[in-house]
């Protein structure tokens, strides 16, 4: 594919992979839109290895795939041939977004390569570490470490992109809180499913659900502060939509619901777009 066709196809994969994330990306202006879409696809590519439920993909195999991908991303040039060889034995168990990591890397706008490859490499390293440990989260420090690698890093990467393209400077601890807060909501929402399907709990030993609610609220407060430092409307809207979803999902969970209703999702999109 030429670049234009590949960009169009990337947005198709993005929409198929995450309709929720697709919407705020469309708020961004062209070069940032491509950069953030590419970053999402790269990170989703390795995430689909980490939380893959196929029994053939053991923790040892996940560790190797993620650790080796980390190393490939650290190279000056991503070796697509080596990556293809790495994932080939497990091709039938991996989704399109993972198998096409090289395509997403080719789409990175000039000047943003270091940001995206460095962040995705670090995420792969952290995911590999936690896969090897079978996600045994015992303490708050463990939870902080895990949520940093799988989500806090996303906040930092986004902040690096805002500064690269628009000169917007944000505080790292707030950027990490932005990512962590969204992830903590996911952990709360998927608590039963994670244990049933994967035999994994991301909640520290001895914690009550109320403690996880408090942890989530603490990080969402940092996320609220993070957005205040962003003075460009398109970027602010991009950040506000998933954060609004997180706040409303948390409220629904506290009320004993499983998630927001479709009507609430659509209303939230209209509210954010109208700001």
C-alpha cells in the first residue's frame, strides 16, 4: 500500500479494534491524529499479546514475544523480517493489529519516531515482566508499577506528542495519573471477567473493592488536573472524552451497574463535542 492507502486502512483497523478510542482520535488535527492513531495501534499490538487468552500462548511464550519485541523496537530501524519470524509460530492466535506492527511503525510521522518506539518498547518490557510474574500483584507498589507500564506510559507518550507538535508542556505525574485512572476503571469493570477467563487479579492482596474505588478516584483527580494544563481545544477534547467515560463508568460501577448504557455513551460524546 502507498502511505495514503495505509493510513486509511490503519483507521479501519483502529475503528474495528476500539470504537471508543477511535472517536476522540478524530478530534485531533491531521499530523497528531496520525501520530496518536499509530501509537494506539502499536501499543494495542503488544497488548493483544499480553492479555491473549489462547492456552497455547503460555506466560513463558508471552514473555519471549514481548521481550523480543521490546528489543526490536529499541533498534534504530525496526526489523520487520525478524518480527515476522518471531510471531510466525503463533500467527493463528494473534489478531491483525499485532501481526501488522511493522505497518503501524511505517506510518509514524517524521519527528515522532523516537517518542512512539521508545514508549512502546518500554511498555513491552513492563508487560513481559508482569507476564513472567503471572500478574501476581500483592501491594499498592505492584499495582502502581503494573498500571504505569500498561497505561501511565500512554499518558507520558501523549504528553511528549503534545509538546513535540504544539509546544504544550504538562507534568509527568499528572500524565501518569491520567493513564492510571483510565486503567483502574478498566480493572474495576473487568474484575470478575479477568479472574474467570484468565485466573488473574490485578487487585493487591487484601484490598477491598472500596480501596480500589479510592485508588481509581485518586488517579482520576490527577487526570482532571492534567487536562487543565492543555490549552488547545482539539487536544483537550481528545483527553476529555475518555476521561468523561471513566468518571461515568466509575459512577455506574458504584451504583452496581456493569457499565454505562449506550444512551449515556452517546450523550457523553454529544456533551464533549458541544464544549
